[in-house]
């Protein structure tokens, strides 16, 4: 295990650890845009540059592995000036519409511009302009806000294994695009939205529903299947406005299209909120105590007349594994039947 010295502090790290990861272990901040801990290093944004003793030029810390005796300096006036210049170059090709951007307050680019005090840009010139066109129902792609960090391409390829998008063209005309520049047509898992550091990729269902202010976050479990992915509901005025997942959960922040975008049923007008009992051909609202007493009475009648196997139980794919376990235990132990099924066709 090689020893590396970063800003005068020495640490021993496993072979293959990058300078950036070693700095994180020491809680030494290094700015990044294209780096993501779950994806392979890219080194495209050049913000994570550092000085290494014996190397005459700055190097990207996210792609440079440590070696024995390496001495690293993460911040000097020259390094900070280079980082600020890189940011200014990125912002020179970026629209100044933070006031109405869905990611304002949660945008890495905006945050870095704040810390480096960039109010005006020295680099005036042509800016990429794209016509918005996306027929898909879930993901809004604003290519003018794209900084070509490559995170979306990598997560689509390395995590989902789909490869629905990639880099296209060259130089000033470079952009992230679909095959033949058609409308996005993929699994719509939203992993690309989750890793995008700017407002280039957002959920269409989230538009103008609320950003950071007056948003209440509640951690819960995804209701769509028994996998049990952890999700965070973003709630404003008692309405779920978007769904995310934290990276420190067992599913590492990854979700499928149902978990990330399929939450409208929560506020559906067709959703039952109270138990109903049918009397004289009409459904009537009753309390839970009355509904459970009614169910128990009917089950006992059927069991006494026709036997336990005349009863069957159909569970729900929107329950957790624990809830489904309790349901089958109720059917087998309390009622005495093995007629238990489960529908997972959503």
C-alpha cells in the first residue's frame, strides 16, 4: 500500500487509488464536474487538476493513481486561477437562466461559479444553440446546458448497459445525442438525470413544481415491487413533486422508470382512501374496525361451510417483502390454506 502526501498530510492507500480519492479520504476538497464515484474516471472537465512534485504540469487527480512517496499540492494561486479560467470557459457556452432552471440550488456548476465568485464572463463569443425537441414523456433534454461531462453516457453504458446516448460530432459541434438524433427512446430509468451536474437533464413531470424552497424530503421505500429500493419523496404543499434516491442507500441511488417517475398514482382522484363495503348494490365508506370485522366474519363463514381451501389470497406487487411475508403467513397459519398468489404484472 503506497504512501502519498497531500497538502502536507500523509496517508496510506490501496494500490490503484486515485489522487482524488486519496484526497477525499483526508477530507481535502477538490472541485469536480465530470467525476462520479460510481463511474469510471473521465478527466474531461479539468477542474480537479493538482500539482505533483516532479511533474512540470498540472494533472487531473481523478485519473492519476497514487504512487509511493508522491507529494501532491491541491491548491495554489496558479491552480485556482486555472480552475477559474476553466469554469469561465464552460460558462461562456452556457445559458444564463438560473432564475428559471429546474436545478437551481442543486446545480454543481452553479455552486462552483458561486465559490469562485464568477459574476461576469471574460470570454464572449458564439454559443451553441439547439432547438428543443423530445417526444418522450419523462426526460427533458436541454443541450444548451450540457457541459459534455459524459456522466450520462457512462451511467447509461456502465450501469444500465443500454447505451442509448453517446458523444456525437467534434469540436464546437460536439454534443450528447441519440442514434441519428432521433427522439430519446430508451428504458427511461432516469439514471442520466440523477448524475447530471447541471440542468441539462431533468424530469418533465417535475417542471415548475418546486425546487429547494419549501420542499420537505421524506425517505421511504419504493412501492412498485418487492425489491425495496430506497427513495426520497420531495413534497411541496402536501404533493409529491419529484422522487430521488440517496447514494448512501443499498440501491446506491439507482432507480427504474417506475420508481423515479411513476408516482402520480399517489394523488390520483381514483385512489381509495377509506374502506368500502357493498350494501344493496352500493359501496359505502366505513371505518377500518368495521371493515376488518366484516372480513373476519365472511372468512369464518366460508371456512366453516366449505373448508379453508375454498379461500384464496392474492397479494400485491406494491407491498414490501415483509408485508407479503405477513400476508402469506396469515393465509397459511390463520386461515389454513396454501392458495396464495402474487401478481407482479404492472
